C-alpha cells in the first residue's frame, strides 16, 4: 500500500513540474527571388523558457526543445515545434532564440513575446550552425548531399525585420573543387580586435575520393564575399574554438576509416597557419570528429569523437609545440554538440540514442576519473545551450581572452586595414600576406596538376561516382 502511494505521489509531482506546449509551424509564402522571404509567424503563450539557476540548459533535437535543470539532469519544460529538427541554437538579445531547422531549411526566430517566425533560407539548404552579430544571424548551410548544388553557403537574417537579407553560396574561388564542398558552422571571432564572421569549410570527406576542406574561412561582410585562403592549408574543419586573438583550435572530420585531426591554428597577418596537429585515437567505425571546446586551463581542449556505437570525449593539452592526449571518457552513440556549464560539468548530446551525457566537474578536474550520468532526452538530440549563455547574450564563438593587437609576431595592429602606409610593420605585413597568397596559389596549382585525370582526386571525372553514393541523413554526418 505504501509503495502504491509513493508511486502515485511521484507521478503527481513529475506532472506538476513538467509543462508542455505545442505549436505547428505552417510553411510561409515565398515572394520574389532568393532574398527577402517573408516569415510565417505563429505564437506561443510565452517566450523561450530559460529554466531556473545558472545550471539550467536548453536541449534541442527532433520536434523542439527541453528545458532541463540541475545541470541538465531533470526535465522542467518541454516545448514542441512540430515537424522540425533543431540542430543548432543561438541566444538572441533580450531573451530570444534563433533555431536552425535542419529538416525544413529554415531559421526559426523564437522571440520574447512568444512569436515564432519561420524564415525560409532558400536557395540554401540544411542549416547546421549559426551565430548572432550586430542585429543579424549568420547561418551556415550544409547544402545538398552528397555534392552541393550551389546551395551550401551563408544566409544572413535580419532579426528586427524577421526577413532573409541575403544568401551567399560558397564557391571557394581559387581552391580545387571549390564549389563541391560543404559548410558546417559559422562563428563570430575576434580578428584584429574586431568581431568578424567565419565559416568552417569541411570540404567533402564522404565522397570517393574525398575532397579537401578549406579550414576556417573569413567572410568579408562589407564586400559580401568569402576569403577562401584565410587558412593556408587543406583541412576538413568541422568545429573551431578561439582561445585568444592569435590562437584557434580546430577539429576535422576525416574520411571514413581515417582518424580525425586536432589542429592548432595561429594568426599571422591576415591568414591562419596550421602550426600543429595530432590524430585522434583510432576507432572501429563511426563518423569521427564532432566538436571541440576550450577547457578551463590555457592551451587545453576537449574533443569529441564518434566511434562505432558510442563516442568519446578526449582531453588534450598543448605543450612544447605538440598535443598530448591526457584522458579519454566514453559517451553515448554519435555525439554532436557539447558544452561546459558554469559548474564545470561537461554535457554531450548523443544524437543516435537520444541521450544527454553529463560528466560532473570534468572541466575543473579533467584528469580525474569521472562517473558519467546519462539521461534520456529528445530524439535526435543535437544541441545544448547553457542558461548562462542565453542570459548574458553570449555566443561560443568569441575569444576567451581579452584582445590585444600586436605590431609584430602573430597578430598585427599595423595591418593593411588599420595601419599607415609609411609604417614599417605595415609593409612587413603586406609582404608576408603576399607571400601567403603566392604560396596558396602554388599549392592550388600543384594540387590540380597532380589530380588532373587522376581518379584518386576530386573532379569532374569522378562526379558521377560521388553522386551515386548512398543517400543518408545529414544529421548522421
């Protein structure tokens, strides 16, 4: 009898603390060409919930989001956005959210008054990452699988007007097979002490043969164009974090059966150079590298990896010019996005088993053995947004250290944009940048000459073979 009463009380308490609200998003009409699509709007009874306390999180996936308390372990509110697959979320000023609907190729603006505006991103398809900067949301679109059809690129949405302002398909001018690569994220990083937009150009590691990525590429907002040789290297970069004005860490997604790479990129003039790399531990299968995030100490990161049937959270330190793997922790099936909470807990979204794995205190004590806690959450869970990020209107893409411009070394305060023509450091930077450009062109020419007619390299001769590969969900990539 007592057990029955306890069971009933438990069910009553759970139903009393979890609320659910649903909304059906109806497709909007399309006016004119690729830009200025009006948004279809619906209304929740409230704006996005933020949970209670610094250790609340919003978790996103199939059909909407969940607000979870106690470092993500307890469900508080379930918000249904029917027929959607939310793969990325961005905190907007004053409490709103921008959500990437991967399935519908839309950006959803969930505003504080409860309005949800569904903005069509056509002609671009499959939004997989976004960032907010100066009143606009910049959305990275993956494009058609397996080879983009001029629909992989960057979409720009104006938040105030709730309209698509412009779209910029990525062409990779000057790079081999530049139009056949995918974008996988967008960032607002500090560059010459100013925020600039960057995209991660993952290339096409899934084709046979694979196509090399372009690393981290800056988008010139004034010119409305990409700078494909921002990174002077070929790298299938999927995820990037910025430690300081000069230092970035990147994780690649390697072709099947090859280990992904953890990279250190350093700023030299107007370009990024790859100064160190290390392969992640070998795996039995899976899609490889997923996400990289800064640890509590300097020159240390966590990198997630997707193995066959499960995943890993690896902890690396960078010392004496090389990476050192210091610890590894097993997580769920197909980890996607990960985050560090103010408590020091590390949370990982496991997409293929619909779970959230919490590693209590791991960020503060990365070398200690941690007992993970696993909770069921949304199907196809893909993204976790800490309440602290939403409350303080922060985005993960910004540098973690104060910006300091230098007249020499890695960064240049006397650069071409901000320096004076008579400044010796400006001329030095100009010469260095010209050298990088020449080097990039030379690499491109050599790459194309080697690959011309060679079936082991990407090109028109192998397009039909690539396009005949199996059709899979972008969410599995």
